C-alpha cells in the first residue's frame, strides 16, 4: 500500500474494526442456533423470534466494541484501505462460512 494512503478518523477506524468482528459473531451465532435447538428456542423466547434477538445482540456487540475501540484506539493507526480490506474480508469469510454450513448441514 502506498505511503500516501489516507488514514481513517478515530471513530471510523474504531467502528470499522467493530463491524468486522460483529459480522463474524453474527455468522457464528447463526450456525450455533441451527446446531443447538435449546439455544434457538431460548433466543426466540427473549423477543418473540430468534432472528430478532440475534439482530439486537449483534447491534449491541457492534456498538459496545466500537466504543471500546474508540476509547483504546488500536485501529486508528490503520490505513483506510486496510480497514476496508478487513471489513470486506470479514464479510466474504462470513458468506463462505454460512454457505458451507448450509451446504453441509
């Protein structure tokens, strides 16, 4: 990557890192619910539907991690291209993992 690649702002970097992790957690949670009927039933009991609970949980993970990363600032040193690659990589990995999960199970 070129030296003149712009840096992301502190907030953008923190929430980009949080988004990468939230995407992966969402994928793990989707697979865990499919593999564990009691977990799926419990999550459905919390909000009326397991996907609603999952959505709320993932948004909370995103917000909390974003705020934590904002406070400790590890991602702010990353170049914008690297952060975009991290988010895109997480999304591609999640897509491949979900496709593989649903093909196998």
